[in-house]
C-alpha cells in the first residue's frame, strides 16, 4: 500500500465516519475503497468492520444525555444483537458471501421503507399482534438483522434505525443513539471473530480508522444540529440511492 492509497483511505474514512454517525450506510463508500487497494471481497468486508468501528463509537459522547435516559432498556437490545452478530460473523468464515451480496439491495430498500413508515407500521403491528407479540416480532427482526450485520453489514445503519423506530423510539436522535451503540457493541464482537479467523488487513484498517474516528466524532455533534425533518429526508433519499446502486451492481 503506497502513500496515495493511505491518503485516499484516510479521506474516505473521514467522510464515511461522519456519514455513518449521522445516518449509516458508509459501507457504500468504504467497502469499494478497500477493494480498490487489492483486498479480496471477504477480507475487505472484515477489514471494513474494524475501519468503521470508531465512526459509531466516537459519536456516542454526543449522545450522553440520551444514553443515560435509556438505561436498562438497552440491555436486551445489546444481548440479542450481540448473539446475532457473532452467528453472522462465524458464517462469513465458512461460507460464500455472494448470496448476501445479491440480497443486499432488497435489504436496504426494505430498511429504508421501514425508516420512512416506522411509526405507522409499529402502530399496526402492536394493534394487530398485541404489544407482547408485536415486541417479540420486532426483537426477532433485530436478531435476524444482526446476523446479516455480522455477515456483511452494508446498509445496516438503516435497518437499526428502522428497528429502533418500530420499538417506539420515534425521536430521531434517540433512535440514532441506539443505532450507534448497537453498531459499536456487535462490531466489536465481529472484529473478534474476524481477527481469530485472520480476515483483517491491518494496514488498510488502521489508515481508514484514522479518518473514521475524526469523522465519527464530528458527525455525532453535527447530527444534533441538523433539522430532524431535513435529516430524515436525507436518510430516506440516500437509502433509495443506495438501493438502486446495489440493484445495478447485483443484476445489471
């Protein structure tokens, strides 16, 4: 890896870290950049987890108030998502990722729809299934999404934001806090699995981590200064664009 590639990875990490902290979906930029340095897709995927870890973690200090307010509510979310992430990461070690790459545009489009209509869908679920059964279905969705997140992870921020909304956290900043915390916690578990499996390219990961740390910290503070209505619109528009890009890549 030469000096130019290092600078590119730092720059992409900076932009991706900022965007990940605000809305999620930075893998659209970071995963191709890592592959462009010559990494095989599976190695680039695993390396991307480590490279973007600071983008979520560095955003958390900006959400200290929201974290204190959530308290013990976060424990079952962390446990369920953590178990799912470990299963997904273990699957990556022993299976071909091509199938999940084909599913990716469908997953991102579904997550964008959930984010856009989360309140309406949650109300329908709870009214139709009852609160207990409805919450169980949502937790099952979190578990399945976490398996996907541990396996590939692109667009996962949209899925986590949507699930947070379905659980009743309609305030964007609270939902974003949950997204960043869950992404940080089970990314750590995935990195542990990938590290044991020898899938992480450390020089590329460290270069991108430098940028994503700065970007994540800045993005966490920037998100709280942006009009929520406008931010939601940007998230939805970006989700649609991200879906189209991956549909073209998968089936074009």
